[in-house]
């Protein structure tokens, strides 16, 4: 092969490589980003509501951005501003649905927009963010790949009435496969409500009243107990041997009081905040179901023993409830106590509904289908089988943590031991006083 042939082939390789690089720089119309973080700042100002939204420019899909010959975004192209405004309207303004006192507000309009570098920190305060988005655009001689930029948008919508009654239904989850939103609402009195959620959270009341917070958390607690199969199986184990009203009231009340204590304590950040704590609690919940099922099988239980065990395991289940509650407390506004009590009320309403369904069904099964003792053994064995697999799976995840070397785990064990001694002392004193009366 001659040198000219080698030169020609080398030239074709270089040209091909440059073409591939150029194609890589062109935004793909249907490429969906995997992880997207959106920042939303909201502030009412007189008769208008202003919002500053920052998202990655890569999340603005189906837009043809003008590029230079080197593959950089052409900031000098006069078409860029119009296309960015269209993208802001389509992907952001139309995804934020506002209402005041439950009345829809007009769709927000784009008041300003600006491209920003990934290192920009202007969103730390409202004033900095506003000055940045309304400030001069990025210099036209900046050389940057289009999908490395951030996109800031200032939106405005007229409001009429109490700014504290504002609600937002965001639909930004379409910006990527996994979208996390950090939202801050600046109240007229200077207070700030902070929210952070994944996907679309539904209706977000930016400054809820106590009644709105209560309604949301009652529904949340009700949905959680009905959707928590492990808690439902634990209730089933409680009900199988005791289906009379008086017995059920004693056992279920003990379970309710116990899980209320730890759920509220965890919500007040009195529980360990370590990575190993959730898998530990989930493992203990599975173990509690397994224990109750085995006790039903062997028949070694009575109502007085059962309510004490239900109380002990209820303390564990309360932490499990708190995991569902923790991320939702940000929607409580200034009504933390009301939201905690409301969530607990929702859980209890769900438990009552489950018990009202379980007791008649078990009565029919044990009187018309199978003998009570045999039916209790079969049902409990099925529950035990499920709980065993849960315990092994969750225990395997827990085993990935070195608990012995974790001082927070040791401190938790000491606290549990001290609490156990106190509870045992109270029970012992109660029994002594009861004997003296008799």
C-alpha cells in the first residue's frame, strides 16, 4: 500500500471520528435524562406570585439548540432565546398548576430566563436568585456543551387573596426517569417552608391550615396500614386466637399505645438516624410476625400474655410506621403535633376496618370450613412461612452493616436495656399492688 493510500485512509478515519463527535454533541430529541434535580423557589409579592425554577437544560427535550461548528452551544444565535422560552413554557410553566383557596390560578407566564453554569450558587437566597435570572445573559463567547448547562426560568402568575392558602400541583416528573425536586416557599412574614420529594407528590399545600394538615395525614395513615402487608399479617396473628370484643379491645389497645409511643418519638427525631436502623426494624417486624404465628401454632398463650407481647412488639412496629411518616412531615406546615396525631388516627381507623373484616371472615371459616384449632394452625403456618422468608431477606441486608463497631448501635442497646428495666419495674410494682388488694 502506498503512502498516499495510507494518508487517504487516515483522512477518512479522522473525518469519521469528527462526524461521530459532532453527532454526539447534537441534542437527541428523544433521549430522557436518568437523574434530574429541579429547584423551585416560590414567593408571593402583592398581587402576583413569582417562581424561579432551575432544571438541567438536558431535560428540555425535543428542542433543536443551535450549535457552533465545534459542537458548542451557539449563544450568539438569535434563535436561541425564542427556543429557550418555548422550552420553558412547554416543560416548566405548563407543569406547575397553582391554586389559591382551592381555586385554580391562571397558568404562569415566562417573565425571564437564563442559562447558568453548573457551578452557579445564586439559588441560595431569593434575592440572589432573582438578580441572577433577571441579570445579563451568559457571554456569547462562552464555549460549553449544551447538555452541561442549567436553565433558570422566572415565572409569574396573578393572585388575589390570602397567599397562605396557595397550593401547587407539580408535574415535573416527566423531565427525567428519576426526578427529585427541592422546593422552598417564602412566606410574606419571612418564614420559609422547605420541601423535598421524588416524582410528582400530588397537591402540595404550601402553608396548610391545621384542618388541611389533619385531613392529609389521616388519609396517609389510613392508606399506610391498608397497604402494609406485614402490619396486616401481625394483626391477623393477634386476632386468630382472640375474637371476642373484650379480648380484642385489650390486645389491640396495647398494640396501639405502644406503636403510638415509638412512632411519635421517631418523628421527633428521638430514634437512631443510622443507615442500619431501618433494616433492623424491618427484620424485627418480620421476627415479631414469626413469633406470634408460632405461638398460635403451639397454643401457648392467653389474653394477659398476648396483650403484653402485643405491647412489646407494638414498640417495634411504631418505628416502622415512622419510616412512612418521616418524608411526609414536610407537608405538615406549622402543625407538627396535629399531623402526628392525625396520622396515628388514620392508622387506627385502618386497623378498625381490618379487624371488622377479619373477625367475621375467621368466624365463618372456623365454623363452616375447618375446625378452629386446625384452621388456626394452618393460617398461622402460612403466615410463619412468609415471615420467615422476610426475616431472612431483611436480616441479610442488615448483616451488611458492622453493628459491633458502630457506637450508635451500642448506645441504642443500652437505652433499650434501660427502658426494659423501667418497664419491668412498673409491671412488677403493678403486680405487687394488685396482689395486696386481693
